C-alpha cells in the first residue's frame, strides 16, 4: 500500500527563462527577437521571435529563415542559475522560504504563505509584483495540490481549488509530465516514457491515472510509478526551502607565507575559535564548514567538512581545529591532492547550512540522544588520536567490482567520489552487493569434478563446471594461528583470515561476468567473475565472489 502525499504548492514561473537571462546578459531589449541555441536545436525563444514564426526545437537555419534578424544566443546553465538568484531574492521578500526547482521555476508551500497574505490570490499578486519591481521580469503564479498540477497551474496563471488537481490534470497530454522533471537526464527519460504511452494510446494524464498502479509499475518501473502518481494529483516530496540565512565566514592572512607544519597549529586554533565566536554572536550553528586556502602561486584550495557537533561547550572549536590543521598540513605537504605544494598565504573558513541555535541537524546515527552524543565524541577522540586517516567512512562510487565501488574518505569529510555512480559501468557485478570485501584478494582454487583447475577460455566460457573450491592459506595467518593456538583454525569464519582445510563442495554457481578495463593502455586488465555458493561442512551455505585473471583465481568478496 502506498502512502498518498499531497502538498499544496504555489509555483512562480518565468516564461522562457533561458532566453530572458541570455538577453539580459547580452544587453538586448525585451522586444528583440532572440533564441537560445543548445546543440543543434533552439531550447528557448523570446516572445518577439515566436511571433515571427520561430519555434523551440528548430535548427539555426530554419529559425533564421523565419526571422532573419533573430539573435542567436549561447546556452549557459551557469548564467541561467546565477541570474535567477535575483528572482529568488525578490520572492523571498514576500515569503519566508522558496525552493529553486530549476532556473525559471520557484516552488513555495502555499498554505502558510496564503494564510499570512490573506488568500492565494493576494499571495500570487504579491509575488508577481515583487519580482517585477525588484528583478525586472514578468512571471506567472499558480497554486494546486501536487507538483505537476502546480506547475501547469502556473503556466495557466490558475489557482486550482483544493482537491481538484486530478480532474484539472486529466485532459492534459502525457507530454506534460516532462514539465515536472527538474533535471535534464530525468526529463529525457520522462519524454521517452511519454512517447511510449502515446504510441500505446494513452494520450492524456487522465488515461494514465485510470490505469492500475501495480500494472504501470510492472510495465514501466520506477519512472512509470513516478508518472502515475503525478498524473493522479499526488506528490513526491515537500519543497526543500532555501534558507535566507547568509553564510558566516572568517579569514586569516599569514604575515609570512606558511612553509612549515609547525606554523599551522596555532593558526588552525585561532581561525576555528573566531568562526565559533561569530556563529555564537549570530545565534546560529552550521551543518558544514568550507575550508579554503590560497597558495603563494595563486592556487585556490577547498575542502568541505561536516560539523554535526551540536552546541556542547567548546565542541565546535575543538572539532574544527583538528580538521583545519589536518587540511592545511595535507595541502602544505601535497598529501591532500590538488596542485603542487606551495607555501600558504591565506586561510578562510565559511560556515554553510546555517540554522538558528536549537535547529541543528541530526547526529550521525539519527536523533540527538545521549547515546548518539557519546558515540560522536568517541569517534572524535579516536580521530584526534590517530589522525586524519585514522577513522574512515565508506561511501559508494562508480565501478565494476565490489572493491572498486567502495570509496573511503576521512570521517566527517565531504570528499566527492572519484567515479560517478550514475555512469553505466558495463560488466558491473550484479546486485545484491557482498557483505564483506577483504583488504586484498586472497588466492583460491576452483576445481572441477576430477580435481583439475577450472579456467576461463578466451571466448569467456568456463572450461568445466566448478565442483570444489579451496581457499589457500596465507603463511602469515598460519604462523599467527600456530603461535596463538587459535581454536577456530580450519573453520570458515570471518574474512580476515579464513583457512579451509579441505575443498568445499559447490552447491550452485552463476557467471561468468567478463570485465575488460583500459584495453587501450599497457595496464589493461581482463577478468571474469563467478558467484559460487559453497557448503561449509556444518549444513549451512556460504556464498563467495571469485575472479579469474592472469591464469589464477582470487577470492574477491563474501556474501551474507
């Protein structure tokens, strides 16, 4: 059973925002015919150009044939976002918080704002007036229940009565779903879905909403479920409001360029205490701190750290002192990445996600209970004793093998993964992900029914069905067990050092999954993976992932 979420939204829409922003940046008048070109087609057209017959999606040649005086402007997403800040700031003079869904589209929770202004009509008038006077652009405002209905209402300058979103959406074409997609990749996926629906005879949102939800998700998957919910007048998530609190920043300029680590300890403490004092003076706390530095050669360095330390006395300053010192030492020595190490001439700390005192974000394990606070302080102490790399957090990154997909970063540091998860990664090992990945692969033998080694042929076929698997003993582990008389030697246990005293029979297996990486370079790698379920000798099963490469097998991971 799905939970129906409906949020009353007001939407502020600036028609043709990409071309409005481009014309403003180029100094063109509002009555000039202009269009924004992205790739081979026009993505936005001004009112004057539209009146001359220019249409979105047209090529440059067709557009200039219809309107020879047409100004073709380049597409710049950064420019669109930057200039739209003036519209958002104007709207924030009317309401307490707004969400920028994409440049040209603002969303506002309508209930509270409408009560404050007396009615939704008064709210819409106040927003349109503020944007026209302060940002110098015309906009349309609409309100409805649910995301898609609110967007369509803004395009119609309509206020849809409460509870009437589904009938309001019913006659709209399925292509309207693309208006609720806030990212380019999502929009392309929704457009493909709309094309398939139209070919199936489902041409309106009412047709889509009338289909059984279970059938839609079975046929079209998550994007179909998303579309069905929006077509039914439901919602996906409440707006994420922009907070109007400004970031708080402090800066320290070195009298002499810092070349030695010893110079940084006192500077880190002073800068952290100054930021702590500035936050307390503002009656605020922050969720993140951006550490910046400038080198003698003019390079700008930057790193972001989380700061979920609450309001404990002195905790923030102590927490940030260590992190600032570690970061500066890393930059000075070259171990933190970035350009070639050089003396530092300036340090800056910027508090981000600033919220009033008492509104701090939750701790690492959820709420703000005493157990959470103690666990958080324990991790801080351990990291303080062991240093930056002493406590690591694991996040997912792109890759094909389980080891490649694990991204390790110092605990508390918001380091972006080296490889994007969203990339296709052909040959990636299918889910579910294994529970345990050893620090390094372990040699393993995969044997057939006659005891001969199983191999992977050049055509990526298994030479024989795997029948037995034996994990080879690590000599270092054997010596440690002999010295300690470990009672569990020979038992299939935790992955740190399992030793199988005899081959384990194979219950089932799947694969192989071939992976060829960097085929164009000297360090090219060709591997094939098998998932194998083994009997552990006690009536239970153990699932492992093994890889074949360079004429040998290795244990890559263990499943629960």
